[in-house]
């Protein structure tokens, strides 16, 4: 697991130089982190390196350092594996001369980059477009600090961060999973494709990469789109396949994880693959009949792992400190999965995560409206309407009305909030009013960049923006790594270029992917229309832990800050029938545990 912290400062400012000297001295004395770059104006410290998958790429002539995994766009692994990425003098010079843009244009992977121009005294800090490694930023005594772990930042800088209740309130209304703002004051998160320029002690942020750029250069030819998608996914899976020799693949039985498995089984390096399918009670959480089809086609080992029917929330109290709350549902299985992988000798856990958002799991009646905005009324419009009617199970007349209406519909952000309102039952009226007033404040930068694109395309980009970092909140330093091969820059670029009416051609979600991977995925899985749904498992989690949840929420921070209505909470947690969904209760429980962890950290700081 890669951990890092970096300091950038103005070498002409004596106060900043003194502060930087103290911070670097403290990092040098740390028993875990190692100095990987040191030049007046920039110091970078990191640990957790692993050959091929987490490395430190030094730029020649003290031009900086890239941390993580970096691959050339045109490199293709063979039976010997992927060739090592070498940033020689010429390549390093181009990276510095282009202020880091060369990395986005000619490379891909999972990395963060720190680039320094010694002559000009300027530093550039880049988050790769996939944002697979978290990158947070804060200011400490005039020094710009970048870090992956809140615990490291607090320990090495001595800083404490207050809770941003404006953010927490908005998160309670509509869960915010990715944006620059965080739930802690003075901490922001770098988003995919963003680059900070630090010059003279001031920081300016620019976007080097955004899905909107590709969405505005539409890829509408079906065959061309299928070939481009197939090539991008194969290259991603095969390149990652060369980084690890022993894989544990989480196979749900759905299309996305089956695509990854189908590509992985013909990787040139022939890695060992073991599939794992978790299942619970009820058909929606037991997809083994589909997973079995994929496993038999791949010819690999298969583990069937039953979910604990009475899962405990004890692990929520152990999640790592992080600048924003999240849904910690995956933590219930994190240590168990890591143990299975370790027993198998697997050094990586892979998933099909990201497929829904990227490949187009869209069932939206407004899709024909996207076509109208792009092409106007042409003979092909009726075909799009018919496909959408089949997709949404609506009549052609209903789809036509929606299509025309979408041309004048209000903003996508406001429409999103309206959809959430029907599910929000536990917030106070004042908190809801504050959250809706802030509706556009926490949109992802990619969504803001999508202004002017058709509404469904904006929703597609919103789906793409959900985070897929490889850091589990319960990860240990020696745990196997996570890899989400679909969430790569090249795949994102291809998917962003495809309009929604192409992604849902023929009345099928993920239509291009179904056609592109027909040689790799069994026909029964390509034809499948249903999807697994964890709602039964979420209900089991709430029912099993109801007493603990009552104790956590009823007198918790969210009630004390009047974000949640205590009377409604009591009714919802009484064990009697309620119109409150288990998901809403889970979201608030996760947020409360996050607040408790932040409070524990501040209490420890005060005691010290």
C-alpha cells in the first residue's frame, strides 16, 4: 500500500524555508517513510513500494518523481511481461517542459506526480486521470502539503482539522463520494486529471484531462466503438496482468467482472487466476449460477464464499482516518478477503468495479433527447426512441414526450436533487433546506466541465466520476493490492466519447461492451438483463445491528448538530415497519462513525 507525503514551498521566503526545514526533518526521522525526492522547494517521502505495481520513477536532472504504476500508452506486454517504464533524460525533459502534461498525453496507469523546474522555481503536482491513488492537499504554515493518509499528515505536521458541517449536511442529503471539497476544513482532494502549479508560494489548479473533452468529439460508429473499447480494456487488463503473477478475482456473475476475467485468462503472461464469488440469502445476492458459467468458460479455480448472515459493524470503529465519510459496507469483508488472498499466495484482488458507470448501465427516458441535441430530427431518431422504450419499459408515446421535454428541462444537478428528496426521511427541515441550497457546490469538476453537453451524457459523466481508489479503509501495509482494470484512463476516454444512444443501442444497457466482448464472455452472460442487488444484505446489516445503531445515532453528532431529526430516528430504529430505507440508515451510520473517529483523533491530540 503506497503512502506518501510531500511538501512544496517558496525558496525565496525565509519563513517558509524554516517551516519546511522543520517538516522535512520530522519526516526524515519517521521510521516508515523514506525520502524519494529532495530539492530546495520540494520534498517527497513515501513507503509501500512493490516491484512493477508500486514504484518510484525518478525524473532525470532532478526533475521530480512519479509514484505508483506508470505505463506507456503504446506499450503492450508479451509473455515476458510489461517492459519497465524508463524516464530517461529526453523523456524527463519533456515532462518538465510540458509542466507534467506529457504524463497525461503519453502515459497511463495509477500514479501521482511531483515535477520541479529548478531554474524557474516552479513545482507541478499532478493526479492521474483515473485518480486511483488518493491525493489530498492542505496548507501548513505557508507550506503546501500533499498526502495520501490523514494519519500521516496529522502525525508529521501536528495539524488538527475541524469538521466541515456544511459538507456533512450536504452529504447527509445526497451522499458525496468524490469532489474537491472534503468534510474537513482546510483539506481538499485533487481530482483525476488535475494539476497544481506552485509558484512563489501560491497554488493554482488546472485540469489537464476531463471526460468532457472526449465527449465533445463523439465516437458514433458502432464497429469502431466496439474495436476501440475492446482494445483499451484488453490493454489495461493485460498490462496489469503482467504486474502480478497470482490473482484473486472477485467474480460477481455480472457482465463487468466477467469481461475482466475473459480478458485476464488470455493475458500473455498467463497469471494464475482464482475467482471468488460471495453470496447471501435471496436470489439478488446469490449470483453463483451466473458466476459458474464464467468460471467454467475460463477454466480457473473458484471459491464460493457465503456472506455472514449476521454481520457486525465492529469494523466501522477501526476504519482509517480519512478527510471524508464514505459507505463502509465493504469493510465488513475487507479483512476476510485479504486473508483468503494471502492464504492463496495472491498479491492482488481484482474487480469489475467501474463498469456500470463507464460502459453505460443507463436506463434513462431522456436518451432520445441527447440524440435530438446532437443531430436534430432525423430518420434515425425514431430508432433511438424505440430502443429507449424497450430499455425503460415505457411506451413510445411516453418516450417521445420526455424527449421533447428534456430540451427545456432544468439543470442536471437540480434534477438529481429532486430524485434524492423522495428517499430522505430522517433529516431536519433546516438541514434539508441548507443542503438543497448548496446543491451545485459539491459537484465533481468533471460534471462542471460537462456544461453544455446533453443531459444524459452529463449523467453518464457523473457516473464515471465515482471514486475507485485502491485503498481500503481497513487495509494493512502487507495486504494484497486492489486493481480495477476497467477504471483506466484509456477505457475512460473511449467510453466518454460514446454518446448515450450508442451505449444503449438496441434497447440494451452496456450495448457496445456486450458486442465488443462477445468472443470473451459466455453468451448467457451477455444476454443477461438482471443485476445483483445488495439491498437484502444491507437490510440484514441494519436488523442485526439495530441496537448498536440506535446507540450510535440517537445521541450522536448528527442529532446534536440538528442534521438528523431525533424523533424520526427513534421511529425508524424502533424495529417497527418504516418507510425509511435501510440504505439511508446505513449512510448516516457510516457518517456518524466517521465523526466519532475524527473526534477520537482530536481527543488524542489534546491529550498529547
